[in-house]
């Protein structure tokens, strides 16, 4: 079911005209209202009036995550602070968090794009949606909430965790749709099985999963175990949260809601736009956001776009699920992790050398992070209990910093390969 | 009186113990007693050797993480109940044993218990006071 037929199935020429008008307006808005963008435009010698078609977007400056941090907390604001009705941020584990400040218009927009997302999986006002994304600063919970409310479905705002209660609610209230991370959906499936729940007998029929990378084999697993159709959804705090792109009933590629969030693929080294079908870095411009509009945000995610017609009838460009990163960021159980964070923790610990390697595996349904740390003379002891204490100590420190549990394993010195230039820090065994 | 124990960190990977043993062999290190403590990921090879300083040096050179620490070597007539006598003595005096391993001399019918204590000095005093024979590094070399 198409939520907004007019915009989602708009002929592409009309869509381009709409995007052109919106890009002109947003370029003018940020130039006039956001000093950060005025100086960026000026540095490139570009003016809002240089935008004549949507393709002129390539003339505009990029925005990076570092830029966003530099202007923390309110530097991207394009309206009066009094018009901001809600603020969300990223977890900020790697530095200052990224801020998304929403006007009422932005919240309405969020509800719209999430209504489109849920409609793709057939959610209507008759549905009962169990929203197991975390509520709070994290954009997942409330973003999904606004979409559920916009559709007029019944929302169960249970938030994340508390598995027993999730299963009870699902059974007692007859939830028909589920929103959470893909790994948590499998965790629910396993826990339910242990409790003797037969999911084929429950009304649950559809799930919307995002916030972490997953694979086709994982989809097959989720669909078989929960007896539902599982859809991939995509979003990021820097743009709006969930509701940037989503899979339609074809369950193939993700339609980008490009009338609001204009995607480009660029060569990450040169910054030049790449044609459809070619893999490169995904870049987004928010065409309609009022509170914190963003011009050409470099996501560092790697994917490609296609404008081939989709059997569902939607005309919106489609993106492949994220294929990788241009940096070394890892996503573990929905949390973004950079190896540099681990290095920071190790450097600060006495007797520990920052020679480490990260091993990521999916055990059962959960991402497991193992941190191999090289033994040093200072760490070493003839007593196993002291070695184990050290491992626990490093684990605790890492957990405080990463917000995710990891398992530390001490290995022999020089056993982690040194390579010239960038060390091979990460071994990701997840098949995504 | 204490003797030095050498500990070597070994990952639980095929060939690691052999690699350490080959270094010892190539440098003619004489092992008097040894034990391996293991966890699921790694092991610690603990040895009493003829020349601890040299052993340390050659293992370090070969890239191993090595440590020395004092142990007490108690020599007693080999008989039943020996372990109990020693352990209950330590218990009675409130001295904690971290771990122990042993060596039995068939010719002289003597047993040597190597003991690792939290408080080695207190243990030395206790054994001396009770008239136990503690071996010196030289004596250990000769066994």
C-alpha cells in the first residue's frame, strides 16, 4: 500500500522539478540563516542563485560529521530556538554527539516518512504495532512512534529490552507488527521458542528492522522463525532518524524518500558524483527540513542507487542496503564503534600496549565483539587469576567507553600482524 | 631461601609449546620441574630450570613474554600424607598457597614440593621455624 501516492509515485520529471524548487529554497534558507553554511558557500564562491536545477547540487559544499561536531550544539539551527519542539542526538560515543533539532513541521515530516515506511509493509489503522526501538534520545523509538500514530495504528510503546514482557505483550495484545533491530527480533524469536510460543499462531505478520546491518540470510531466518515478512528500513540521526529509505513489498532495494532527502553517490576520494549503479559514498541533502537542514552530508556509507522502475509503482530512486564504510566504523548491536576508541582506552591503561585487533562475529543472533590485546611484560603474571583480572579490567574500561560489552583476549606479543600504513584492525566475520 | 621460577605466556594455539621447548633445547636449558596452567585461551608454562637468568634471556630474545618469581622448594622424605602435612601447616598458620607442583627423586627417596605463596617471606620463616629443609638455587640445579 502506497501512503502518499502523489509524491511516492510522481513521474520523474515532476519529481525533479519539485526537488529543484526545494533545493533552491533550502540553499537560500541555510545561506541566510546558518552562518556555518554561509561561510562554506562563500569559501566555494557559490550563491543560492547559482542553483537552477537539482543537478546544481554538485556545486554545493559537503557537510561532514566533524563539521557537525564543530558547531555543536546549535550551530546548524536554521530557525529560532523557540520553534524547536524536540531534540535528539546520537550517542556521542566518539566525541560530541550529532544534534537533530526538530520544529513541529519536522516532526510532522518524520511522521509522514515513517508512515510511508510502515505502509510499505501493509500497516494500516487496523494494526497493532509493538515498537521495540528504544525511546529517548535515540531516534529509533520516537521516529517509529510518530509514523505509527500518523497512520492511525495502535502503538505499543514498549521500547527496547525486557524480553519476557515483549513476548507477553505480543501474545496478550495481539501485536500485528514489530519494529526493532533485526538482531533483537531473532532474540525474541529464540526466547519465545523457549517459552513454547508458536509464532505461526500469533497475529504478528510484519516487522520493520533497521539501525544495524543485516543480510538476506538473516531475513530468511527472521521470516521463518517469527512467521512474518521482514523489511529493511534505513535512516540516520544526521538526516532525521529512521524514515530516510525503506524497502517496499518487493523486499529488494530501499526506496529513498527523495522528495525530502536527496541522495547522491560520490567518489569518496575526489568528491565527484558517480552515475547510477556505481558504488560510492552515500550523500544526503535534506530538502524540506526546517530546524537543522543539512547540505550534502557525507554518510561514509557505501552503496549504489538505481532509478530503474520498481514493480511496486513507486518512482523514488532505490538504494542497495549499505555495502560497507569508507572509514573503519563498526556497528555492533546498533552502536557505532571506531577502532580509535578502543585504542584510546588501551593507551590510558598501565602496562597495556595499543596493539589490538577486533574480531566481530554473529553468535546465534547477537553481534559479538572480541578484542585481542597483546600481552606485555607488565601485564603478565604466573598466576592465571591475575591475568583474568586484567582481562576483566580492560573489558570494564572498554564497556564504559563503547557502551557495548566486548570480550578481551590476551594474545602473545607480536602475534597481531603489523602492516605498513593502516593496520588490519578489524576482522568482521559477519556475513552481511 | 627461595628459588626462581620462570613463567612463559603461551597462547592456546598449535605449536606454541613446541616453539618454547625448542628454544630451551637449542640453548641447553635443563628443566628440573614444570607445570602448565591453562585457561580456555592461553596457558602459562611454569618451570624450575638450571639457569633462570639465561633462560629468561633466551626466551625473551625469541619473543616470548617471560617472568621470574620466587618459589619455595621444600625437600622432605617421600611418604604418604606429605601434601596434607604441608597444606594443613600453612592453613594453621594462615598462609595462602597460590599453587604447587612436585618432583620426586627415586634414588634418594626424597620429594621436593615447589610452592608459590602470596607472602613468600612469611612462608620462608614458617618453614625455617618448623625445621623444614628449603633448597637453595644451587641445590635445585643439582637435582
